[in-house]
């Protein structure tokens, strides 16, 4: 498991009723872990703070709602970690 | 402050957009039906209305920072502390600060100060969404003018 996954799993378990052992890279935040939109905002805040980024959640939601991409692109834990890594890398490169 | 109308602020006295801070002023009315129930013989501003006061100061700061393009809706408060009773006639200063600007949300901290003493403080999260109704946007504009930080026009 990556350090990003470990950090995200810790954040999810600390801010929801989900046990860390139940969080897998293939877990969908909403469908599998039962995280609702308000709880996701808490996670977004904690992730933004922890990694020093601003996840473009609105853009992600718009892409999903418009049918441009599947929700798995952003809201499966492993995919979310890849998005975070890309945002951190872009920040370092800037 | 008009408790029955949820007009919790009397005036915005300072906005610093670069620091993302706002200061507002309000005086608790001497009389209100709220005090008839809360509490007989011992009138106090309910804590939930103090939280609303901090939320409104935070909300107007977010409106200013988004140039009134997004409506902030109170989403949660993980921490609210009521440190001292607030009574009829009390003069209040409300200070709000954005501590995180997220995508479609913001996290704020606020406190209410009475004569130099912090009587309550809170951390709050807001969703920032397009105005769901033009009447609401007009109302918010109108309140911005009443509070003195939005020019006529």
C-alpha cells in the first residue's frame, strides 16, 4: 500500500464510522463505504489540509454528472489516491 | 440584532479580502419574544442563535470573497463553545476568518467578543453553491447594503 493510501484510509476512518480495515483500494466511497456528500466534504477538507492541495471536487462532480467520466475515476479510494498524488506532483512542479 | 427575523448582525465594520477576515457589530435587543421563553426571569440569547450569528458573519465574508456569486449554506459545525451568558443589551463584536478555501466549500472560524471577552467561538463548514433562487440573491444583496458593505446599485 502507498503512503497516500495509508493517509487517506486513516482520514476516512477518523472522520466516519468506517473501520480502517474495511477500506480497500477498490472501495467506492459512496457505494461501498456509505460516505454521503456532507461526510465527503469533511474528507476533502482533511485531505486538502494533509496534502496541502485543493482537490477540484466541483470539477469532478460536474464531470461525473455530465457523464464525461464514471464516478470510479475519482471516488474509488485507489483512484482518489492517484488524483491526490497527481495534485501533489503538480504543486511541487509549479 | 432582530432575533425574530434572524437579522443577527447590525453592521459589517471591516472586511480584509486579502486576509479573508470580517468584523461585524451587533447589539442584543433589550426585548424580544425569544426572551419570554429563554428564560423566564433570566433572559439569555440562545446558544443556537449565537452560532447563527457567527454563521452569518462567516457567510457574509464568503459572499464578499465570491463577489456574491455563490450562496454559502451552513453545512456543519464540529466545534462550538459557549463560554459566557449573552444578555439583553449586550454589545457584541463578531470576527470571522476563512481558514480553508476548498472546491465548492469553505471552512471558517468565528468568535463573538463582548467588551474584550470572547463569549463564544466555533469552526464551521459551508457549501458554496449557485444561488437557487433570484429572490434569495436579491435578499442577500439587500442585506449587504443594510450592513453597509455593499454599495447601492
